[in-house]
């Protein structure tokens, strides 16, 4: 009973307020049988937020919280979220936004115990338009119901399932790290005597900017090309063009400036690098959308993104014959592609993965829910016309996918069709493209033996993204989601990309030692420890997943176990 009351108290209240900033109007009521109904007035929260006073109504909860929890709650209640009503409206009326609010509405009910979808959306917009702005207390005041009822039973189930799922994720990661460490012990290579691929190479480079226009699709494609300069080294054979070409595809609501660090590093190692922007899903498009100046990003982005890169390669081949600055500089027999997040999906399709419409039709429905946030985006592909889209580009010989989204939109049927070398990169704390769902299990679907799985402990979905130089910060990312200092992740990706591309695109076997578990261990820097695996079968993964987090039989909840295991099957 004491444990229940503590859960019922401020810790649980704080969890809900943090995740869903709008829980009621005058009172917040939650019902949990057989203990009955409990409530808290919004006035009590407002008094606590403004002057730090704990009145009698709030004391029941405050007495069960630590001073640190109370301080965190007051800080949250005082925080003003600087968003415009237009932005809130655009987001909450978008297909993905509506799905998120619909799911929240199952937990936060109106006074008549109906789904709180419309009430939550209205209160968000009204609070953002109010003079006091969007704060938790102001949001509660705008909720169009005298009382909001929290579905406490469902909330506890979600918290419990999520806790178990995160525990399993951590154990899967730990198991794979342990295997990588064991493999690294067999290495006989003295890595300290080898060149440090984290440091810039010997080549100078220059950047050229082009604006390409695909009039057939009404797509304007800005692209920066980083070209090594001939004569940068004493060895004439290595320094002369043509240079191998690498294309980089950015993620959703990002732009080409976020991977400048990687483009410059690769150019210093004699790779020509083309970094383009996808106009339908870049930062500029989202800025226009949030300002009400453009429509929502269209599901056709799942098709247009790989077509952007196909068009880019076609245009570069044309410019190679007509533009003196590019003529003879690019080797179209040696092309690789790198993508992050939605860009990771993009390069997977270019490598041969096909959209899995059967899986989308089966799993994307109004009753589908998951702790995998990327499925909200992936299910947008379900709105595409059903046809066989030819997205593969045989000119691309290797790919590197960082935090890719693929489990549902491509699935095993799609990913297994890739026949070229692949490196997948995963961060253990990625909540937008969860590593177990989106990178680790899909790694087992790859049939080519030249595959690599790079695991970065404590890295988030944003750890690989460089500081933007364009000023296009669509939505400032909270520090907690950025994770630890990102510099080590940049250095990992710099080194691994050079090693992977040199080995499998340039056919230089002397770089293979950099792709071994021992090298990952050698360059790891806490808390962002790096591990590399070259093999993991579906049977091995299933054994790790099903065998992780063993619980005593007397404590196992069969229904909870079924729910958690179903997440990975979905």
C-alpha cells in the first residue's frame, strides 16, 4: 500500500505532466480500483508554482515526494514553452500529430469519461495564443472541461510496459557489447601503430554549391560538393582524379549543413562528397509549414527522397561532361551513400530495399500503438498508391545508415533484398528510432556477409547530427535529448566511414582492421562507448531477446510479458 501511494503521488503526477502537458481544468481526478478516486486542484498547483507554497490539497502528494522531485515539478510548472498557436495548430492537425494526441486522449479523459483528443488539442492551441503563453498551469486552465479524468489503470500499464521494454533494450545492448569485447580480445593488431582515421586526412578540398531543378517533380535541390584537390599528396596516382563519390542524405526537418563535419573529413581522405537537401522534408519546409505558409510534408517523400539522389547522380554525370569545374573529377564507378534517420531509410531503398506494403497495410491502423515513435512516420507510407516503386540505384555500391527507420516501412522482406555492403549505426538512447527495433533486429535481415553494426552506448537520435550552420533550427532540441557531448560520436563516424568506404568501395583491404571490434574498443570514450559487430543471426538475436531480463516465475506477469514481446514482433 505504501508503494502504491508513493506511485500515486507526485512521482506519477510529475511523469504525466512532463509527458502530456495538459491534465485538467479545475481538478485533476484519477480513479484506481479498488482504492477509489483521488483528485488535485489546479489552484494548488498554481500556488505551488508561483510562490512555492504547499496547501492542504497538495500536501497529500508533496509529502510523498523528495525535495528534488518537488523542485523539478515546480521548475516544470513555471516553464513557458515558446511556441506559436500557428505551430501548435499545424502540428496537432497533422496526421502524425493527430495520432499522438489521439493516443494521449486515451489516458486523459474528459469529465464525461470520453477520449480527451479534442480537449487536449484545443487547450494546447488556446494556451499558446494566450498572453501568458503555453505553460502547464495555463494549459490546465484552458482545458474545456471542469475536470479531467486520468485513466490511471492504463497509465500504470503503460509505465510498467515501457519500464520492462527499456530494461530489455539495455540488456540486449549489454549482451552485444559483451560479445564485441570478447571478440576484440582475439586481435593481434597493434592499433596504436596505425594511422588515426579520426584525424583529418592529407588532402585539401574545396566546396562548390549547385542548385539543381528537377522540373518533372517540381523539386529544387541545393547541393554542396566537396572536391579534393589534385596534387595534395606526393603520390601522384593517389591524388589525381577522378575521385570516388559519396552522397549524404539528411534526416527529417534537417538540412545539408548538419553533416559538414563528415563531408569535410571524407574529402580530406580523397572522397568527393555531395550533400543535398530534400525540399519536401528539410528544415526550410518545416519552417514554412509551422508558420502556416506550406502544407504538411507529403507521404510521397518516401518516394521522392531516393528519386532526389537518382536525379542528383544523373545531373552530376551530365555536368561531368559540361562543367569545367567538375569535368573528369568524379568516379561514377565508385559511389557510396550515407544517410541519417529518414536519410537512413533513403539509402536503404537506394541499396535495394523495397517498401513493404503488405506489412504497412497489416500493422498501420487506428488501433496500432507502440513505444516506437518512428512508426508514426513510417505509417505515413501506407497512404502511398500501391505499386512497385523502382527506387534502387545500381550505381551505389555501399551504404552507411545512421539511426535509420525501416522496421515497418521496409521490414524483413524489404531489407533482405539488399545485396551490397552495409554499415548500420545505432545509439542506445535513441527514442525516435529505437535501436532494437530499427537497427539491431534489421541487421539480422541483411544477407550480405559484408555488414557491420556499430553500437554507441548512451548516444541519442541527435548524437550524429552536427551543429547547423544555416540557422535552420526548426524545433530546438532539449539538452536531455541531445545526450552527452557529441564530439566522440563525430570522431567515430569520421573514422568508421573512412574505413568502411575504403575497404568496400575502394577495395583496400588494409583498412579492414579498423572495422574490427578491437578498433572500436581502442577508440571508445566513455560514456559513449563504441562496439562493432560483423555477425548476428536472427536465432542469436531471438535468443538474446527472449533470454534477457530473466524474471523469477513467481513474479512473471504473463500478460505483461506478452505485451512487451509483441513490441519487437510488430
